[in-house]
C-alpha cells in the first residue's frame, strides 16, 4: 500500500503536512504520525492547519507542533501530504495556494469518492480511520520508528473516528491495530480516553442540557434532530467546539436510524449527520453540498434554522424510503 509513497517521500528534504479544517482527532493524530515519520527519516516537516485545534486535542501538539500556514514555510516545502480529506477545499487555504505554487501533492484518506489530481493517492474507504492507515505506513517502512507518542496520537484518531471502537467501521484489523498501539506505546486506553472525553467544563454541560431539550423525532421516530443556537452559546459562555459529541445523544434514542445536530451560529447552519442503520448519511449530506462517510457526515445550509430542519428532514425521509426498498 505504502511502498511507492515511502520511496517518493524519502526523496524530499522538506514536506508540508496538512490536516483538514475544523480538525478532529483522526486528522490531527494522522498529521502527527506522518510528521514524526518524516522526521524519523531525516526529512524536515511542517504541520499546517488553518483552524485552531479544540481544547481536548491540543495535547497532541506536544508530540508535534501544528501551525497556521505562512508564506515562508510553504515556499520551503518541496511537496505536500494531505491527511484525512480527499479534496483540496477540505484543507482551507491550501486549495488556493497550490494554484499559484504547484508542487507534488500526496493524499492519505479513508473517505469515499476521492478527487483526482494528486501525484499519489492512498484511499482505503474500508479503513476505520486515517490513523489506522498511518499505522501501516510505519509497519511497511520500519515499525521501530513508531514510539509511544506516535502510538498515542494514532490511537486517538482511531477511537475518535470509531465512537470508541463502537461503529461498524471497526474490523478485526482495527482491533489488532489498536492493540498493537497500546502494546508499542506501553499505555492503557484510559490515558488517552481521559484526555479526549473526560475534560468537559460545567458550562459545556449546561449547553448540553439546553441542546437536549431541543430533541425532536420525525418519520415515525426514525430520525432525531437536536440543535444549538448562537444565543445558547452566549448564555452558557461556550463555543461551537463545545458541541463535540452532542450528536450521539439523539442517535442513542431507541428506534432511531439517523440523527442530525444543527448548529445555527450566524453564518448559516452547520450540521453533523450520523447513522446507526442502513441509512447512508454520506448520500444524504451530498444532497445539500456536504459529505463524509456512510455513518458520519457533515454539511452546511444557508438557513434559517427552521427552513434547514424542514429541508434536511425531507431529504432524510427520502433516504429512509430508499434504504427500506434496497
């Protein structure tokens, strides 16, 4: 899988590694893993992201610093690696920069329908996460270069992208990879889980309480929605990042096949779609210009909130009907 990638990357002196905007645990974990692999092979690496990293993941930057792209650092790079996204727009300013200063670009990802145009594409839709793929990068090069810090970073990506190993994207291979990371890194699952999941503020819990009161069920209790507004954030002194994981609550309602978290924050409505059934939320999200995985996707709507909910639920009803007849 990585033989050609390894050969090509080892020919460069400086490589820029991008993680996607609105970063999550998988993209940051993968970015740290790739940068540390480059460093272990004597290649200078820059880790770029346009956005700030949410609080519960900032500890990963102790393993490798992530910076906002600047002209000097970008020009120094001989090539770029994009992780956990399969089209340039997912990486913010990178899409515009590469038009003016084209350089070799490599992609490592596990989302469906990768975009063409990369010098080399490693795309494994069946992988649970990009971090699972990065483990194989080390395995196919030199596993001794994978130290405890990298093991924790990759494990973080796997558990955050699989609902703590609960999603149906988890395979025996995923479990074997997680086990090896625990063994190589010499740590227990709670070391990472407490950093990622057990650091909620009281204000965040107040926000969750308000959001929980908005849960509504549609289509014979098969679709659940929940929303957060800008006013709710102001009242609880929280930010959009504090909504991380909220969508799991409506999804957990008995009989629900899919759930959506809507965030109406003044610049339209962002949404997270999740499925625990045959409903493909990637197809759902693509109907409104978004995308992602079959079980987890995202999208944006111009709003207002009431109109967004109405249109998105209507599309969801169509997806339910198709799933039932397929």
